[in-house]
C-alpha cells in the first residue's frame, strides 16, 4: 500500500500544474530528438502524465510507466504499458531502455541512490535521461522539503550539482538547467560504461 494510491484522481486532474511551461517544452524537445520507436521508461511515472505528453508528439515511442503505486498506475492511459515496480529494484533487464524520464519522482524514492544505480543499469549505452526536480536550497525548495517530510515522504531532494555527480559515478554524463528552485537535468549514459554500474558507498 502506497500513500499515493488514493491520489491518482488528484494527479490525473492537477498533476500538470507542477510543470511550468518551460519544463514541459523541454520534455517535448527531448522526446522529439529520440530515435524512431525508442523504448522509454517513465520512472516514478504515476498516472503516466509525462508518458502521455511524449506520446502526443511521438506516437511511435514504446512507453513504459513504472511506479510503486497501483492507484496511480490504474490511471495510466490505454496503450501505455504500466508496470508495478520499486525504483530501487527494477524488474527490467540491463540496457532495456533507450531513454528514461523522471518527473518530480526521485525525491520520493526511499533509497534514491539505489534507484540511480538501477536507472543506470536499465539505460542502454548512449541512452538519454530527462529529469525534473527541485533544489532543496532556495526558499521554495526548503518549503517543499518541510511539507513533504511532514506528510511522511523521504523528501530526498538533490541539489542539481550533487545529482550530476551521483549520475557521473554511475556512467551517466549530465548537465542541469536550473530555474529558481526547479531544475531540468539532461543526461546520456556513456557508451563505454559497464552494464550494472553501482559505486561502492
Ligand atoms: C509526485 S508523484 C509524480 C508522478 C509523475 N511523475 C508525475 O509527474 O505526475 C511521485 C511518484 O513516485 C512514486 N514512487 C514513490 N516511491 C517510489 C519508489 N520507491 N519506486 C517507484 N515509484 C515510487 C509514487 O507512487 C508517485 O506516483
């Protein structure tokens, strides 16, 4: 049972409000540049909001929404694959995806470092990453972290530079595009990175 199970309807109706126009435009540009019929993982994808946006501009993509809430997954649009999974133990083979997107999801994961290792494992060499999250240092991010922790969520927000570093340790080269307390991060899994990269910590 996840605390998100009862929030599917709310996210279906209002989830888009969390994404400013520039973040949505960045996602659509990202989707537009993927190779034909690319297999794309929407990790912590909830109701499939991001997958649905990508499908609207790239109907050829093979989209998979993975999430740990059955209540959220129940609202994933028809035609998009919905998989019940914890980000820390993804049920996909190595290099299964050509791209991955995470929208305001990473900071909800109980063990984000394990999730990043899994993300690196399932991304194919050369695979692309798009991620949207919040910097916990500016006022907006600090408030969000307090609110989420009061709600009982991990609130594991990464400053963008720390996330870039964590990804680099896992063979994903990334750059962050911050705007106030929000940021988009774009990454690419290095061609020569090993299949199951996992730094010792
Ligand atoms: C704030 S919602 C974002 C959903 C979606 N990305 C969106 O933008 O609408 C965070 C999502 O992370 C999921 N989640 C939380 N912990 C998770 C975990 N350990 N593994 C997979 N998904 C998880 C929740 O079930 C929820 O659907």
